[in-house]
């Protein structure tokens, strides 16, 4: 079995999740404002859902389909959110990046910090050629993170998904390995 990497940034540690994170994960993602920013997270986030999701992430990692990191505070170790590369396609050398933070950690630059680290990991460790991301149009701060890490806007998809009985428009961004290399030379 392949062991998942741990990444370190200036203020954060990105580590594999464990089942001991379930209670705090449920608390953070169970906040309605947090769930409202994500495509498929229900609210309320019922007991047992965190454990189920954590087990699914492990299976996805073992199958080579995704890598999910717990975002934790570097000094004190507490859980703050999640970042992942999912829908990994070895054939097409691409993956989707996704992230969320507990509400108390919003607007402090953490998402940009971890997204930069995970994009680097995707290109340098996983050998990807393309990393893409989407966000609901009504959540422009997520798009701002994408812009800050060098992603380019690729499209606007009208009524792309339904969140809580309302159709939502979605923006798509991407960065190529060649873009990343130019930015980091």
C-alpha cells in the first residue's frame, strides 16, 4: 500500500485524515454556511456521515483516484478544513482540486496557501499536466483563490448543478504544468 504524503506550508500541515478526525470534521462541515459553498455536502451533516466520508477517501486514495488532506494548524495541530485532488485521470494526467475551511478560518489566506502547495504536489509528485477547479458563481472568493494560484478562467456553466433545490451557475478554472513552470522559474 502506498503511503500518503504530508505537506507543510508556512502556517499549516496537510496530512492524511484519520477516523479520529470525524467529530471535528462533522462540526466544521456541518456549519450551514460552509455546506452552502460546496456542491454535494448536505445540511444537516448527520452522525456517521463523517466516518463514511473518511472511509471513502481512503478507498479513493488506495485506488489512485484521489488524495485528500486534512488542513491542520502547524503549531497546535487542530483541524481547519480539507483540500483534495480528485477525479485523478492517469491517462489524461489531470485532476480536480477542491477545498473548504471551517468558517472561523475564512478570509485569512489559508486556502490560497494550501492550494499552492497541493498544485505543486500535483505537478511535481503526481506528474499531472492539468489541474482544474470549479466554484459556484455566487462564491467569488473561491474563484479569487483560483486566480491567486495562477489558474485561468475557462468558462461559465449556466445552471450546472442544483444545490438545495436551486440551480446554480458554475465557473471553471484550470492551470497547466507549463503555466506552473513559468510561474515558478
